[in-house]
C-alpha cells in the first residue's frame, strides 16, 4: 500500500478503500510506539465491524492496545500469517502487515478520515 493514498484515524489505524472494499492495518507510527509486537488477536471472518469499535488486540513488549475499526463493514479476510509472525507488523505495516479486509464498507466513512498530510501533521502535534 502507498501510505500517501491511505486514510488514517486518530488512533493510528489506516484504511485503503477500493470501491466498497477496505483493507485495514496499523500505522508505522503505532508500531514504533508499541515496540516489538509479540501477539495479535484478529477478528473472525463474517463479523460485522462498527467504526470506532475494537476489531482486535495487538500486544508488544511495552503494552497491549485495542485495534479500532476505522470504518464499518463485514470481515471478508484476515491476515492469519500475523498469528505466527506478528513481528511483520513492525517490519511492513503498510504491506504484509495488513490486518483484515472488509466488504460492504460505507465509502463516506473512509473519506471522512485524515489523508496522509493531515495524519502527518496530527502525529507531529502528539506528545
């Protein structure tokens, strides 16, 4: 994924939208803040996610954090490779580190999120 084309949340998740399908992950900013990621809990296929609610959990040597759905939709695919190798989130947050894919996504929810420039400015303002 090209980080410049993604949309971002204030909780450091990203979404790539193609039509009514979305791919979701966490940002490089999030994975750097977490440190070495050691575990991820993924959503189940077929689950309907609601924007702003937890879709799973990521744990690191520093902390455990909920992953919040940036948009709502139905989980159509999960990146099960992350269960055995969660460190991929640290190595390739915008590529092989994607978390899940959704169908039946409301494009307006994605377009309401920050673009890459807005997200970069947001991250610079954080302590």
